[in-house]
């Protein structure tokens, strides 16, 4: 299996996909949850709209995103040409295609993790913030010394869950590129599907998933040790 260059490239893709998507997604979710925590009516409306990407099924979202990235009539290339830049074949080259998959994944699942952190923020007693206000603490100091320490374990658990979900994500990478161009944008989940159902190599498909198991168990053990479970 390791002699297959596609498999080796897929391992690198998966590390990029999981590492980038999980970290960007959770950092943005933590920051956005602070904005959505403000008690304004327009914030409530914004929160409802913010949930749409997560609530919409993946297929129509992917189709819309692929249309926007189309090299001939997509809105992104239209804006680039208006600004005097050359159009980019977003889904026809490895770097931009894999990047597009990551961006769509973050866009779709960011609302879910934001709501999780918002619930965590609202579980923090207001008395703590009232005490820091008396001491003249700034919003940054509130976040550093009150909010994040109390959300630390939640953040670590979300990191663990998000890593597992992203590692096993088949829908977004497959619908976005199907591994194209060539087989250059496969992640472990899509490559296992290709090995098993398109090439008829069940043992390769099972071995592909088995590669992810030690890594996943290692992260689980490390995170559970950090949160002292």
C-alpha cells in the first residue's frame, strides 16, 4: 500500500486537510461565539442566518460553491477578470482544488462549533465579568483570564471531536472534487472508497482506514490526558 504514490500523496493531503480545517474552524468559532454573545436583536437575526450553511444539505451547498468556482462563468473568476487578473482554474489544479475543499468544509461546519462555544460562554457566571469590570479589565483581558481558561476543556474536547469528524469526512471532498484532478485531492476516506468500490480492492480500502486508527487513538489519549478524564 505504501508503495502506491497516490496513497502517499493522500496521507499528506489528509494531514493538511485535518490540521488546517480543524484549527481554523475552531479558532474562528471561538472568536465568532464572542460576537454572537452580545445581547442585541440584530445579533439574534445574524445568528439565525449564520446557521444556514450547517443546516443546508451538503449537495446543494457543494453545487453552489462549484458554480462560483467555475473557471468560465464562476463569480470568483468574474471578479478577478474585472480587477485585471487572469482567471484561475480553481478545481483543475491540486493546490487550489484542495484549498477549495478546505474552505467549503470550514464554511459548512463553522456554525456548529460556534454554537457549541456560544453555549459554553453563556454557562460562565456573569459575576466573574462583573468582578473584572470593577478591576478595569479590558475585553482582551477578560478573554485571556476568564473566558478561555473556563472554556479550555471544552475547546480540547471540540478539537478531538472535530479531528475525528474531519478525518472521516467523505461527503465534502468527494462531492467537491471526487479526488480530481487525477487522484491528487483524495483524503483517506475518499481513497478508501475508490480502492474498495471503483478498483475492487477491499483489502486496500480497509488498510487505508486502518492507517488513520493509530493517529486517531494517539490524539484521543493525549487530549483525554490534558482534560484529565
